C-alpha cells in the first residue's frame, strides 16, 4: 500500500473544484495516509473545514493568526509531511507561489516546505491559457515542482476547454510517484499484458480469461518507480496507467511484431500477457453460419514470443509468467530454462482469489541460481513491486550494458 502511514499535506485553494478535494482526501485516508488539510480563506467559501476534518480525523489548518492557529505551523506542516499536494491550485495560488509570496498560511507553508510538491491546477480555460498563468506554471515546474496539466472538458462555468481538476486517480498516481523510491529512473521497461484475440470470423474469436490486471499493475508500478514504460496490451478495458505509453494489439502475431519493434531499446521485458498458443488456421471473411451439428476448426500454433526473442537477447532482463493449474514449480522452472528467461513469476490459476481477473495474486518468483521467493496473497500492485525488486537487482548499473 503505497500511502500506508505516509503523511500527506493537502492544500486546498478557492476554486469550485475544491469540492473534489474532499474525495481526494477520502481516497488518501482509505489508502492508509495520514492527511492534514490546509485551506485558504476562499476555499472555505466553497467547502467547510468540517468536511475535511470529518474525512481526515484531523483539525484543518486555516489561519496563521488568532484563535485556532498554532504557533510555527507555517514552518512545521510543510516539513513534517512526506509530500504536499495542492488540489485545486487556483491561478492566484500559482501566481503567489511563482513570485515567492507568503501572505497566508498555505503560501507561507509552501515557502518553508522541503518536501516534494504536486500542483494540480483547476480554473476557467481562458484563465489557464493566460500567458501569465502559463509562465507561472512553467516557473514552478522549472523549480522542481510537479505541475499537472488540467484536463479538458466542460467546466463549472459552462465553458469547454483545458481547466478541469485532473481525475482523482491521476492525482493519486502522480503523488504515489513523488513518495516512491526512484530506483528505476532512466530505465526503459517493456511490459505486455492481457489476453490475445485470435479471430475465427469477423465476429468470433478464441481468447482466454486474462484481464490484464497484473500486467497493468507492473506497468503502473514501474512508472511510479521512475521507469519509462511502454505497455503492449491485448484487448482490455483497463485505462492506460498514468504516464505509461500504451499500444493496443489484438492477436499473438501482432503482439510479437510490437515486442520485436521495441525489444532492442529495452532494458527489461516483463511478459505478463497471456498469449494465445493457437489461432484458427483460416479466418473466415464472412460470419460462419449455423450449419452442421459438429463443426471442426483447424488451429495453427502461434509463435512463442519469448522463444523468438531468446537469440536476440543482449543485456535485457527478461521475465516470463507461468499460469499453471498443477505442478507449479517444476513447470515454471522448465519454462525458465526453455525460454531463456532471467526470472519467471509462477501462479496457480485455479483459485478464486489468485490469477485471472481478480485484484489479488499469490505468486512464486523463480530465478537462476536457486532464487525462489514464495509470496503470500497480495494485491497485484504489491506483487508488481516484489517482481520489480528482483528485476532492479538484476539490472546493470544505469548507463552500463544498455542494449543497442
Ligand atoms: O508456455 P506458456 O504460455 O505457459 O508460457 C507463459 C509465458 O510465455 C508468459 O510470459 C507468456 O507471456 C509467454 N508466451 C509467449 N508467447 C506465446 C505464449 C506465451 O511469449 N505464444
């Protein structure tokens, strides 16, 4: 759990999107974070401090002086936190931060803060497009703050354009990156995920029960740890993880072409996709009509992507996945050898809480030199972290051993 016991300072300034900050606070708290909220005076015109106090279980800080203020809060709050998130950040807040002003509790905290800051602007689209606001956002980015781009859509004022507060999921993921170790920074990681579809005719296909969840979790967590991630996904309804470049493919043969095009520029390949082993020998141009009681379909073997890559492998760390219904460890070890892998992640798929389509997984990581790590039932993101720990340990130092 990336937010467990992490201290997050949430600064809320006065835009209508302040109501969405309540949901952000709730999600952080439910993720295990200790959230302290600071509100500007105008933010309190939109949402009351009580809303955040109830959601976070903490008194909300609103003022530097007078009743309710604590001495030295303006210094302590930005230093005690692990990270600061400003959501929404108004044009006024961006301007004050860019100019180094500290005329209220929040801006003063930001001047004294020594922790990573995530800025989530939200405002009218013309305001966001204003050169002064753009310059202020760019200045903050240049100083090392992370500034998200507002999302496009219909705004509270009725206008349509860039100005919406980024989705809570996007804010959470950007924040998760700020508090995660960046041990994969500068690494190029290729991940495959999901099932493949092998067409029988224009409306029917052969597939499997993979949802893509484990592969998407690997892509998300690798990016969170600083990697540049390229995700090749079979058909899946999951949204592209924040900051990850994604290519959607359909069949095993399309996936092979996509992986081959990228493999040489990659330092690690995580082959989590459940690639179909066969495709119908001929795909009918027209829908097959209901006809005889028995119908025979001829299948041709698909290329094995990992085996095809084995002779092309240079310094890449290559990880395979083995979904098995019996003799898990022995079958996985055999695949490790046969497919020329550095690691294999094995899981039993005939359980209800592990394997296909669920959010949890119980896996064993097997490597060369007797590496054997049995993990308990974990969330797929936690499994991703453990797998990436092993990958990280096998990668040559940054700058060395890069493939062509
Ligand atoms: O042999 P099996 O399909 O069980 O091996 C699973 C591993 O091999 C997975 O990492 C999967 O992505 C990969 N694979 C592949 N090409 C195939 C089938 C599976 O690379 N045609």
